[in-house]
C-alpha cells in the first residue's frame, strides 16, 4: 500500500513543527520521493565549511572583536575593512571576508576602503563641499591631499583628490625597498624617499601646442607657476586636530567613523531597527 506524505509527517511527529503552508505543499506532493525531496529543500542546512583563508581571517576577526568589545564595553555589530593599497575586485577576496564576518554575526560594510581615505576621515582633512564661502580657500571643494604610509615593510604614498566625500587616487607610489625595516644607509634612504615623493607631487606632463610654443614670455611664466608647491598640505590650519590623533591608528579611527555613519544611515532607513 502506498504511503502518503501526510502519513510520513504524522508518524515522524513533524506536523506540529512545520508551517501550515509547507504542509499544504507536502500533502499535494504526487509521490513519496517528491515529498522527501520537498522536505529536504525546506529543512535548514548547515553552512558550507570555511576555506583555510576564511578560517585564518575568522581567528583574527574574533580576537579583534573580543579585544574591542572588552575595551569599549559594548557589543560590535558592524565592521569596515581598510586596505593599504587599491585592490582589484576579487570574488575570492570578498567571499573570504564575508564568510568570516558572517560566521561571527558581523554586518560587513566596505571591503575596499583605502587606508589613506580612512585617515583623511580621522584627520578631518576633507573639504566642505561648497558649504562655506569661496573665501575659505583652505577648505574649498576639490580638496587634494597627500597621504603617506611609512612602516617597516614599505613606503606608500597616495595623491588623492576629494570632492563631496568622493575620493579619487591620482597617483600612487609603493616601494617595498624603502621600508624602515630595510638596511639602507641613511643618505641613500633620504634621497630615494625624496625622489619618490617628488615624483608623486610634481605637476603632470605639459604639452605645448601652437606656432609660438617657444615664446620666452610663455616659458618664463610656466617656470614661475610650476615652481610653486603643487599640493597645499594645510598643516597650519589643521595642526591642532592633527595632534589629537595618533597616526598609527588614524586609518582605524577613520574606518570606525565610516562604520558608525553606515550604521546610522541604515538604521535611519529602517533596515536594521534601533541601536
């Protein structure tokens, strides 16, 4: 005698544990095998095992999460990951980060946030998007800045322009031979770093067109204009703020601010509820 799907459910004692909408589908299944297949598709399954890369990242994120929660005495729900250099989009990279963070119950924001941009957030060096009069030249829109990351591994420098919270990397220098951990004579290190930073802040190549490109007056004016500093670091105006942030943690603080803004924006839109 054929066994109906509802008899299987009753004998297994599962009828009370499955929503009525699912039971209706099982009752109308045309065979025992179809009922079993449908039941298997409805039942929760274990997530796939983590890859070795995700497992290694999981241990690191878990340690950082525990240390941070112990320090701020509050649970962490959102994270943003910063990168030392611009990275190409990689499915493996994003899958690894998402797998590790979701295992810890963390909501992941940006995974392609440049350290230099995060540091700019921490130092509050970005412009005001034309909120102030044009007389405030130091805080005008289209704000260029030079971010330098110097550690034992490498010298990294980024010429970035920011306009209304939109960042664009104009030039990038990354030299692993100039890290502070490398055994290079002081004079040689000085000259190499000077050359690298000089290249990144120099004006772009200029091409003169027309029949009077050799005009002496034109050349004199170009020489006078281009001899001026290309980048205004605005050290004087932001000196007091710069003292408040340890450069070692500037990118981390900037990422935290961005994460906080992301959380408030999502809560405001009703996506995650109240905090």
